[in-house]
C-alpha cells in the first residue's frame, strides 16, 4: 500500500511538472510571436510615415490625379489604424486579419499611384521622389522579412499548442489560435516595380 501511495504521488508530481513545463513553453512561444509582430509594427510605421511625403512630393506633378492621391492617403490611414489595433493584441486573430486586409488595400492603391507616376517624366526625374522610392522599397523588403519571421513564430506556436498534451493545457488556459499575417490578394504579393531611371 505504501508503494502504491508513493507511486501515485510521484505520478501526480510528474503530471504537474509536465503541465507547468508545457504552460511555460506556450507562454514563451506566444511572447516570441508577439515580439515578431513588434518588428513588423516598426517597419509598418516607417512605411506609413513615408507615404505622406511621397504623396506630397507627387502633388505638384500630378495635379489632375487628386482622386488617386486621396485614395493612397485614405488607404494609408486605414492601414495605420488597423496596425495600431493589431499591435495592442497581436494574438487577436480578427485584428491580424483586419490588418492584412488594410495592407492589401494600401498595396493596391500604391500600385495604382506608381502606375500613374510612370506617365509623369518630371516626377520620375525628381531626386526627392527617387530617394523616397528607394526608402519605400527598402522598407517593403524589411516588412517582408519581418512578416516571414512573425508567420514562422505563429506557425510554431500554433503547431505546439495543437499537439497532445499541450493542446489540453492550451485549451484549459485559453491559449488562442494565432493568425498568420498574410496578404489575401495574389497580385498584392508581387513587388511594386517602378523605374524612375528611364
């Protein structure tokens, strides 16, 4: 009887230690993808700061394209708002999906802007515009890398949280499924190509 009690105590103790280890790993993985989102947030903010300067530089050349310029600014403001909301809780799938949709809309409006800018030779020759474009391209690349790191961290977290026995702990302690930050439109995945050298 005494061996049975000791064996039961040891088994219960092992289960408790295992549950604590799983819980701590879930916390660590969740914090990892939240940190990865913070890196995206920094690059997105840089992008949002560049866009008004880009539009401002183009205004004097593209006076007849006010609707396009307005659409870019409106899309930028919507994306900025979605990013602020998502940065407060990157583990909220709805907010991440809203950010992805807003980023898709912004990318589309920027694509329209760049397509129009191609037909303005003076704008293409403007050095300020060229510098802004180089900065924006660099920022877009950094966003892509940061998004990949975030998505990798989310995938690892979700995989771990769905595996047994971690799924039991995740369910008991409300570790939610995390959403990938993915652009929904296939054409928005393509890099925007603008050639200001021609």
